[in-house]
C-alpha cells in the first residue's frame, strides 16, 4: 500500500507531527498498478471497498480503502491538464493540518463575529482586504460608507458568487429595500411598477455564449429574466440584431453572441463577447424601460478569453444616460408610522465580472505590463481594466464607478483542495436579507448559512507565501507554457501530417486542439467541446479539447502529453 502526504497525530498531542512534504511531481511514490515514469494512471477505486456496513469497517479495511483513494487521486493529480484547477497546494496541508481538529464555521456575515466563536472571520477579513486592494475597491470595510467594499469567502466556487451577484442585482434593480434602510422599514419588499413604465422594476440579464454553463442554471433558479426570454415572450418579431440573409428579423439568440473569427462564425473566434451586439441588445431593452444586468467573463470556461470590461462600460454608458438608467428614484415601501413612501436613489444597471479564473491573476498581469522593468517581464499584450477602479465621466452625475460586483474561484488560480472563492460588491448595493435570525448572532447576508471556515485559512496561507513578484512569475510561467504548447502542437502537425487544429486566444492560459482518443482524454482529464463550423450543418462538426496551464503544470508534463498525442491511434488514423 502507498500512503502519501500523511499527517500523524501522536497520542496526547493536539498538533500533528508533520512529516516534510515530498516534491509534488516525479518524486511522489507510485500508485498501485502504476510504474514510476510510465503513462498508466491508476484506475478508479473499487466501489465495494467503500460500502459501509451497519457494523462499520475494521481499521485494516478502512485504511486500505483510504489508501486506494489516495493512490488514485495522486495519480490523477499528476495528469490533470484539462480543467481550471491547480494541483499545487504549496505545502499548506502540512502547516494547516492542525486546524482539522476544529469544527470551523464562519456562520453569517464575515464582519460580525456572531454567536459561533470557533470561526476564522478575522482571517477571512484579511483575505477580503487583500483582494479589495487588488481590485481597486475601497477598504477596509466600513458599513457607514456606501463606497466601501463588502464581500465574503464562498463555500462553493464562482458559481455561488455568480448566483449571489444575480440575486443581489435582481433585488437591487427590482426595487427591494437596501440594507441601510431604516430599521423600522420593511426588510424584503418589491417596488410597485412605476407610472408609465411597467418595466421599471423588471431587470433583464445579458451574458455571452462563452459564459460558464452554470449561469444559465442560475438565472432559472433565481427567476432572473434573460433578454432571450423577455424578447421571445414580449417582442417576438423585433430582435434588433442583423440576421442571416432572408431572415428578417432573426430569432432572439439564447445568449449574446461572441466575436466572430476568420470563418465569419464564432467557433474560431477569441471567445470574447461581441461588444457591438451587446450594445444593440442593451439599447433595445433600455429603450423599453428595463433595468439592465450584464455579466462579463475574465478567463472564459473553454477559450480562457477576457472580455474587455472597460470597452463594454464605455459603449454602454451613453445608452444608460440616454434612457435614464444612471440614477432613478425607487419607492420600496411605506413608512409604517407616517404612511409616507420610503424612497432612495439608485442606479438602474449592474455590471458583474465573472473572474472565476482571471480575477486571480489579472491584477498581476496588469502590474507587470505597467512596470516591466520592476517585475522583469513584459506580457504579450495588455489586459484591460476589469475591476472597481473603472470610472467614467457622465453629463449629469460626475464620475461614475461602473463595476458593481466581482466573483473569483479560490481553487482555480490560487489553489485550494476544495471549491471556494470570493464575492465582492459595495455597501451601497447591499440588499436587506429576507430574514434577520437572532440565532446566529450575525446578519444573514451571505448565500449559505454555515460557511466553510477552513477556506479563508487556505487562501490566506497561499497569499502569505507569495509576494506580488511571485504572483507575476506564476502567470508569466503559465503564459510561456501556453505559447510553448501551441508551438509544439503546430510542429507535431507537420511532423505527423495530421490536423490538430491548435488555437489559443491572445493572452489566455489555455490551448485548445483536436480531441484525441478516449484513453488520452481520460488519462489527462481533458474536457471537451463540440462545435459546428457552419451552424446547423452536422457535417461540419468538430470535437475539441483544451489544456489549462495552471501553476501545477510544467514543461515535462506537456512533453509527456505531446509524446502521447504523437502516438495516439485516434489522431494517427486521421492522417
């Protein structure tokens, strides 16, 4: 049996006797059925070993089952290339293992300790302050300052952050009470439709076809109406986008189109949102009186693309000004004492950045671009602004901050052994929660009730171990490896006389190419995507996979993948 990265706790001690970590790649002991240096990963453990009888398992059977899972995961960790998840934990398990003795629960708002005292909220606040500074948000948190940031560490990944943004934006734009409303006022109400504008509190969501799959699920769960749904229902023959020849007007697309590539279609485009199409669609619905919610990607799921957040803001701001979406009065209830309307002034649009992957490295990429001499690297091409620092001048309201919220996954770029992340917005956008439970001793402002108190420790430990220079070096290595893999795939095409279709969006840390055999897809944990070169024509179907160049990937791993591709029967059969 092979036991890896094990912590032992001597009797009578609360702190683990930590053994020094082994190197993270080749020096790891071989898993059962896997010879060191060979390409055969371990098979998934036998499910029978994990069946739980009424009497439990004796220690020998229990440990053998755990050993088999450890061996399997160790093998798969070595070969994972197709997902946005770093396998480099940086030795944190050996410093943080002591905390496994505690039931840590960051219940409720991170800025109030609450009734459950075994929490890590002080660490959570330090992590939030770090990212607030990186994302140009005003900190530290001050509940009395509307421009101050507010956020929390997610128990899920960015899916939770995106869901919270949708929930937050839906309620803010539909006129529910803000968290700073008078205590005597209503906590969770919806404004009545404005006179002369039945759509005043009916927000419409926009996101691109390259947006993460969970977004479509989230809008359904939360009942957020998309432009496709509202357009199809209320304006079925009025889609303002230019359609194919002979189709006037076109059907409403399910999502905002992405930019087209050389083929004239989106399959070979960069994966960035088509800003022109977005502006046309937003103009249509803003003119109908709808508030607007826009989600933009920073490191899209398959192509790793970065939407140009600043360009989107610059294009949409004049539309918002023309249609009165910069600021409007919202009557969200009545004063219970006087019967007078309770009103506030708030904006009628919300721009969210899904930075699941990119928000973790983009600040350091921009640092290097701004000071290449200081950081010792000049990135290929700059990454536009994407965060709370984007402000634009308006005709009536002075400089306006444009970004309302950002979500980031902690298990992707920083690295964590389980899903986690960050959601961040501003105090002025916080909506009063549906309930105010005294039980937890802190405001119930987060999506989950109980929250993983271990995640802030993981994120804090990573940030404490890495300087800004270290972080710049990590993204530099990732981009250099992406360029290397793309070059080698082109060379492999020439050498073997096969078409691999290698492609990389400029600045992305992912490379996509032709899908190999199922054996290699399984070995390297490659995710795949089907595309039609000509929409509706099944004869033009292609199958792609991609590799993400996370910090746990090195050139040796890529060379092993390339060697496998060079001998892959499925690819060679197409030569």
